[in-house]
């Protein structure tokens, strides 16, 4: 007889404790690393310097931009002085209004050059500042690759900062478990070091598989106060066992024909068998979970399924 609801779930996935917010840090300019100021595993504060590039080229550019601004300001001052003189001459009718207007245009052009030089100087100051890599939050440097002598490109990640705050468990999900993980309401998370289980919920499941492992990275957010958990700790996330609404049959009840699965059902009145196609949700050593094709209470042949034919009369073992 087809049994009641199948119990599925309970699968476990090993992972490690990670920070909820992890930042890949990179220099915003290119250059050669000349100083590594922290090591992996060190705690840092927001704004703390982590590494430095050789600033020589940026300092030279900054000096050049300062000189350009000084020259532009000097030219503007001279143009303004000339405009004042032109206006005095115009008042005495020694020159025309057109000459004054031309000088005013010269002042405007000089002012534009000053504005441009100031913007260039500000950008150069920023570039010089970008030669120092700083932490953008309090946390732990979980990875540091900025070794002295390394030449890096702008935007090339050289460090990873695990920010203070909530913790998660990072796991890898095989493709045959994606649906169960998506539907799971909660996970039971246990730490290898021991202690009471923690409650977790799926926060993120990658859409693409890891090309090396062919599994899908997922993040399980931990409920409650998880701040004290040490980064990198080993943990296991376990799916709760749940009733699926599906039926479970012994493997001997399945009849496989040309890649399709069938079972033999028994008519309670005539005791004759009828072959019915079924949809198998999953198979393990304990049996097959049937998603469709039979109902609770159906009488199912569980032995000798390859010896039967449609409409054959059988005898129940308990009769």
C-alpha cells in the first residue's frame, strides 16, 4: 500500500563563517607598492592606512599643477590690472569702448584658465591621496596581497576587508539540491567547536555555478547575536526534515521501461493489476519519492513487477 507523506530534507552543507559585508579593496590609481602597513588577520579602523604606492610621479604632477595655477592666477591679475587702466583711458576718451571690451574678454579668458587650473590641481591632489589604500569601515583584513614591489593597476583588488557586524555561513550547494535550499524556511547551523545550534535563513543563492566545483555559492544569514563568531570557523547548515506531500515506495515497486517509471496498482475488488506511469521526485537507498501518479491508500505491487502483465489477477500476501 502506498504510504503517507515522504519525509525529505535534512541534508547538511559544510561551510565557514564569513562577514555579512565583505569589501574588495583596490587602489584607485596605478603604481608600485612601496609599503604594506597591515597583515592578514589584523583589526583595522575606518580610515586606517593599509598600504601605499610610490607617490613620486603623483607628487611631481601635483607640483606641476600648482605651478600652472600660480601662472594662471598671475596672468589673471595682470589682465585685471590692464582692464582697470583701459577703463581709466576710456574715461579720458583716449581709447574706444571696443578696446575695453576686448580687454574684458581677456580677463574672462584668464579667469577660465584659473578655474581650469584649480580643477586640475584638485584632481591631482586626489590622485596623490589615492596612492594610500585605506579601510572604508571597521573590521578585519581577511586577505592582503599588496606586497612591496608589486605593480598594480587601478581597480585591481589587493585586499579584502571583513566588516564588523553580522556573520553568515558560506556554503556550496549541488545542483540537485537547489530547489530544496530555495524552499527551505530555516536552517539549523552548528559550529564544529560545539555549542547550541543557531538559526539561519537563506540570504543569497548564486545564479551561476562555480566553474571549478560546479556548485552554487550560497550565504546563510545567522539570526541573533552572531558578532562574536570568529571568521573562518567551520560550520554546518542543515535543512530541516519536512513532509513533502509526496509518497515513498520501495525501489522494488518501480518498473523502468524505456527510461520511464511505472508501478503496478491493484484493484481492490477484482485484484487485477494495472500499470500506471509515475513521476519520481528522488531516489535514495531507502526508496523512491513519488511526486505524481499514485495516491495514499493505493495498493501497489512491491515485488516481481517485471513478471506481471496488464489485467493479471494477483493475490495479496495478507489474504
